[in-house]
């Protein structure tokens, strides 16, 4: 009996423009992330997130990213964006995440900030146990501030078996996402990917234009994930 085809779920994060939302949807993204953290260059207000989320067709899920936000502001943002998953990316405790998500009847993801040079110094198993109520644990590189730094960590040094659905983030690009999938596939209940800076447009200075996505890069990223899925399916059936 052949195994069912593998389909890695894809989230494109940090969107601020209508054309970028449309490009992500056209490319086949499963989720679209909006950053509701005022210090981020990719910040959008809840009202703006709602405008952009209204462009999403059925089965493409909005995700609202918060960093150490108050429960009142989170609940207000949820009122603007129906059906959104909540992503906590700061210092929120398991109790805080669960309480605010339960109050709005929303699933939540919790970001784990993994050290770039010594991932084994972060107890991911304990973290996953503490946040067992989370729908997924998002694996991001620890950088100054909270995420969006475009940095990777050593994927190979994470535990071989994590009791959680995992979302790989941090420094992913069309060029390296297949490597990340190879390194972490099978280490959790499932594996999804999350990209932000890796699909952003580049300015004249050669630096990413934070919050401004490149449609071609989005399509290349999705194509790279699908190619990695196809290769994995082929390898497991031979």
C-alpha cells in the first residue's frame, strides 16, 4: 500500500500589502501572518490586519502575532479578525497563552527562541511540555528583539522526537527550506514552515525591504517546499 502524499503546510508572515496577500494565496500558502507588535517594521494595526484578512479565501488561515501584549488588546484584535490563530512570540507564560486563547475560543502557537550556536542549551522537550495546550510550537532563532531577524539555528542539534506539532521558522529562504525540512521532518507530530524575511523584496542597498514581499520569491519558496515534499514521498516509497 502506498503512503498518502506529503504536504507541508506553509505560512507567509509579516504581510502589510494587499498585493502580497494575493501573491501568497496564489502561490498556495496555507496561512498568512500579521505582526501586531508595534516595534516591528512589519507592524500592522488590528484594523489593517482585518482589511488584509478579508482578502483570504476559505481554508487560508490568518495568524495574529503578538509580543507581550495585554489580554485586552489581544481580545480586541481577535474581534477584528475572525477565525485567526494566535501566535505568541514574547515572554508569555503557558497560563497567559492558554487563558487568552481560551477566552476567545482560538487555537494558539507558541514561539520557542532557539539559540543560534548552541540549540541543545534550550530544553525544547520541557518547553513543549509546558506549552502542551498549544496547537504548535514554532521554532525560531534567538535574536535581539523578538523574531524577524532572518537568522537560522543548527537544525540538526534539536531533539530527535518532540511531542508537538512543529513549525520551522527563522532565516528560511527558497534556497534552504528543503534542507530545513530534511533536518527536522519526523521530529514532531508534523512539520510546517514559516517564512518572512526570506521572501521580502530587496532594496537598492541590497537589504530586505521589511514588510514588502516579492511575489516571485514567494512562489519560489512554495515551489521549493513542494519539491522537497515530492522527493521525500519518493524516497519513502522506494
